[in-house]
C-alpha cells in the first residue's frame, strides 16, 4: 500500500502519512484511531496475530535476533529500512558482550533468546514471544548497550569534546527513559535517541558553561588533529549532515528528516561540507574514503559510555527532583495566596493624603512709605479734635 493509498483510506494527505512514518509527527485523535483500525485490519488480513504489526507493547523495540557464534560487527545506529553502516562505531563489541552489558543493571536476568543483537531495522522484525519476555528496564538496557558506544563516538566527531559527547548521549537516553512508551513504539528508536543526542550536543548554550570554555587535549595523531579541525570549522548543520550521510550511512531523505530540513537543503549542506573537507584534505574528496576515515577517527578515541543502570537512575533522580521542585513551588504559591487573603482588609479605606503647600496666594507684605497725599491726610486727621462736640463730616464739592 502506498502512502497516497494509506492517506486516502485514513482520510489524510500523503504528506501527513509521510510525517507519521518518518517520525516528524504523531497521529492523534480520530486520525490515530482510524490509523490503528486500518493497520489492525491489514494485519488480520495477512493472518498476523494481534500483538504484531505496528501497534506493539512498550517492550516491542527490543533486541531479539540470535547472533551467529563468534560473529563481530560494528555497533552503530541502525538505518531505517534495515541497513546498518559500520562507520563511526566500535568494532570490538560482539552481540553477547552487548547483551551482558545490558544485563548488568537489569532487575532480572535477560532471557537467552534476548541476549543477541538488536535487529537491524524496525521493531516489526522481532520474533514473536521474545519482546514479551523483557521488562521495560531490560529493553532500555539492551537498546543502550547497542547504541551508546557508537553514539558517543559519533557525538565526539560532532563536537570535538569527549566529556560533552558522553554527557549528550546520557542526556538523550535519560530523556528516552522518561518517554519510554513513546520511544519503544517508535519505528526506529535508535534514530530517536541519536537525534536527541545531536540536538543537545550542538546546543549553542554550551559556550557559556565554564567547563567547556577551554579546549580539550587534541588527538594524538597529526592527521586526526587536522581532520578534526576541519570538521569543527564547518557550521553545525553542515557537520551534522556530513556525519549522518557519510559517517553513519543514512540516506538523503532520512538525513533531511532527522535534521529537520528539506531534501534539497540537506543535499546542499552535504555538498558544501564535502567541498570544505576536500579543500583542506584532497585525499578525502572521494565519499568512500571520507566514510572510512571518519570511522577510523572515531575508533581511535577510547570513549566509554556509562552503565545503563546509572543512566536510568539519573533520569529517575532528575524526574523526582523536578517533581519535588514543582510541588514546592505550588505549595509556596498557595501559601502566599492564603496569607494575602488572610491579611488583606475586608473593606476599602481611603488613604489620608499627605500635606501639600498651597500655591497661588500672594505673600504677606509690610506697609511701605506713605505718599504725599497720605501724609497730608494723616496730618489733617491729627489736627482735628477726636473727642469734641464737632464731628468730621464730608464736604460736598
């Protein structure tokens, strides 16, 4: 069934279906119900059981393929569609070693059929009955043991800092554990974690952290130092596109989807990054040579990821801390509101205004010198008798 046919049956456009399948968006509401009913109907038509298909329990995206005895492979992030690139990954972990690492922090022992490699594709490749035997913690530990070693090396190529690479991977897996039901049902959980690690690693806020203001010791080999310097001179978006396409081995559409860009934009970034690398290192103009050179550069650094149990406990501690902080803030807000209501007056009392200086009234003036007419009048008044029988009367004119 094509994406257009699927969209017509669900009632959405082909672009919406493509967004669901690439992980850019998630169906919700009626679209989610219609999508689930359609997939269940298709599964029943093919004679599949109710637990298989795309609607899977939280433990579906787990390792379940048995590995060949003595086989070795590069532990790297699986590409959508099943193809796995050996670039930018460790070449010394076997399937049994990854399963043993995953079992260290698990509450129960991982079953024998689960102690194998992660399937090189989506969760639908897991054999029936294997996923149900794993608890969420065991499933997370298996995914971590499969992805973390190579992802630390990839993030080192992206940032050039060993400590930041380890921190980015741990933060990405802690976020995945917090959202484990969503990640476990994702069609490519490894890509989900990789995208989260890359986003944290290239964040511009790291430049303000004191621990990352000083450069780290460079690589021992001179050629490795030159290649790392060339990579770090690239813009973060170009560097990330080059690492995904020529390092991890993703296709151009998958690279564009993971970097949240259009396919032409991703192609332009890739070509610009290749030209910049070839300008300083002409021997790496061939994409195949660049691919192997990135793998060698990542393998030379002895970068070890933390134990999966420590990552899970760190995620749980962070979740408890923020939960308690939110509760404390809510309690403080409620207490301050109650105190305000308790102490606030019940009626309005107008405030007494402060005294003001009255302006516009002329100042008091002392009497000045008398004029000649006033002096004559005063002399005349003084000459007349004040208490005699005569009285002063006005004279008519």
